[in-house]
């Protein structure tokens, strides 16, 4: 976790310049985000927000969105680019948020540096209101890679591709129901296929009978 934070502090300014837009011509990614927005009311946490580009897009879709990220460098970029939005430092594995406090959450590629079994689905479940939706984007597959160079800088990062059925299973065990999944092939600047999972937190009555 420390190395992940340090690496993103180093690359933050270059990342913001190289990846300035939310979806950059990827209509399928944008489509599932719009569907999430239509299903969601109340505050939305962009968990692992990076430079804030997805937080801003959620705002443009009419949502009351704020961002949380581990890297102070990334947060500095987010605050500089989107001063009208709120960004705070935090760890998505132990969020400084009240139980049942979010109407929705977006986890947009912010679990790529942890294996699928370590994705904190129980923590996501804790902070979402019953019936709230969560949209998770991740690299699709079963692969682990070590990155030593990214965005023009030396880094030390492990990158994980996640199996979609395992991801759904982990989310279900934590108390979510699958709403929709989207898989697409790699774009020209990607190394493999991508996946998007939309889930909904079950209400307590449903959990007691499941």
C-alpha cells in the first residue's frame, strides 16, 4: 500500500496530463456510467478517485459526487482541476465514512493493485445505503504484472487482472446482488479486455432470507 501511494504521488502530474478525460472516446464505458447515474440518488463516493476525472463526470451527470484517494499527489491534481468538488485523503479498505451513508459508489480501476480476493467488498457494503448501487471497473482476466515504469516515471506497482465470475461471487458474498455486467475487448492503448460490474446492496430483510 505504501509503494502504491508513493508511486502515484510521483506520477500524478503526468497522469493528469496524459489521461485528462473521463472516457476519452469509449462509449461503452460511458454508457454504463450513465446507467449507474440514472439508478442513483444521494451522495456518491468516487472511491480511489485519482485525479478526479470520474468524479467530475459523475458531477456532470447530475450526481452529488465527491472523491477519496490514497495519494496526496493525485488529490492535489484533482483539487486543482475541479475546485468545485470535494476530495479527501483515505484508504478504500478502511473508509472514514458512516455506515449506510452513500447513495452510490464508483470503484473505477482503483482495485487494480490488489488481488481479487482482497477487494474490500465488505467495506463497500458497509458504507452504502440498502438499495444503493456500486459500479466497479477492472481489468478482465487472470494475470499479475509488475510495473517499473509508467507515465514517464519509475514506479513500483503490481497490477492485477480479475476474473469476472470470481468478482461477482465476492460481491455477492458481501451482500450485493448483480444488476449488470459489461465486458469489452481491449482498446488500442490497453493490454487486455475490460470489465464493468454494476451491483446493488441488498436490504437487511433480503439478507436475512438469502
